[in-house]
């Protein structure tokens, strides 16, 4: 793996962003285009395993039908991608095609697709949690903050100020989902 400050091709490594089963992701400066780029360097285990390498290559390609999606996520079997678009939770095959609407959802904070074929929905950072079948349907509320206990959110990392109000440890405009150009890894690969 590269060292901070090292230049690989025309990318100067500036910061380690994270590591996982596939490899390590670094923030880099693209010296040719004068922009910041995240690069994933694959581990030796992944680069030597044809099945894992094929998965990485699939993730690196945008999926047709996801161009205007926000907050993308994958099914546990990697066969479906889910995302939010135009007030709806949508899914599409990773092979591309026509996206299927699962349900209407106001601007979400995040999603998680469980092995039980249920999608967990956090509508925003100060609301409860809901779920919907990956086959579609009406979202079912699982939890709501307990107003009798003055709970303000279920947000992980929420902190209470002296006034008792909840402050987010992450700052993002309330109700604004994360923009993802398309489902597929935003990382490039070198090495």
C-alpha cells in the first residue's frame, strides 16, 4: 500500500480515508487535472482472486437507470441497487434496466438492505426508523423517538447541548440526501 505523500502515477496520496475487505481508500490530488480524487488500492487477496476482482470491476461501472439517484446502496447479494429519486425509493438490477419504484419516501437520511429482503429507512436524522419489503409496499414504522422521554432522535453520535436539544455530530442540511451520481463505486483502482 502507498504511503502518505507518495505519488503513484499522477496521484499524490494525501490521506487515508478507510480500509475494508477490498482494500484501502485514499484521498489523493490528481496532479494532471488539479482536483481531489479518492482511489481504492486493492489488497493482494482481492487482486489475486478472480471472483472478488470481478465484483470490484462491476462496482466501478455505473448502472444504467441510476443517473439521477441519491443515497445509493446494494442488496446483500449484490444483484440489486437501491436509491432515492424524485421522492421515491427505487431499485434496479445491477445489470441495468428499468428502475422499479418500491414506495414513496420523503428525503431520506439513509437506507440499509437486510438479508431478510427488508430495506430499513431512516427518513432523516431526527425521525424514527421504517422498513419496506424489497418487493415494494407501504413503509412500516419500526421506531419513533419517545417524546415522553424528550428523545429528539435515534441518530448515532447525537449529543445533547445544555438546553437539552440534540446536536448532530455530522453536519448536513436536514432533509438533504447524499447525492450519488450513480450506483457503483466512485473509486478508481491502481495497482
